[in-house]
């Protein structure tokens, strides 16, 4: 893979990491415990608990993606980066820009 493609991928990964960190920060603020002394109705409390569960699932997914992106960032300049784990062919650079955490080409994925 060309050096300019690697730099572009590295820049994209860094941008994705930065935006994910902001999203994670906002989601963590939204997952604060619901205090039982808050005077909200029973249905409102159930709705808040349900919403909290959805936000927590989203937070877990974002953290998982952040870890994959950080791992990809550390491997950008390794010789095996951009090589499909299954067929050992070069992964299309456009795929790596959209999904830098991919370790397989479109055909093998």
C-alpha cells in the first residue's frame, strides 16, 4: 500500500477516534444512576430505566469500536496492515478508510 494511502487512513482513524471519544463522554453522562428519591412517576421511572439500558448498550458498542480503531491505528504502518486475514490479498484502501478496523476484504467478510 502506498505511503499517501496509509497517511490518509491514519488521519481518518484519528478523526474517528476523536469523535468517538466525544460520543462516549456524552453517553457516559447519560448513564448516570436514576436516584430513587427523584419524584417522577412510576411509568416515567420505567421509561428512564429502559432508556438508560439502551444508552448503556450504545456506550458498550462505541467503546468496543474505539478499542478496534486504536488497535488499527497502532498497526497502520505494520507490513501486514491492509492484508486480508483470510485470503491474504490487499484490502481495498477505500474499505480501510470507511472501516479501518476491518481485517478482511469485502469478499471474505
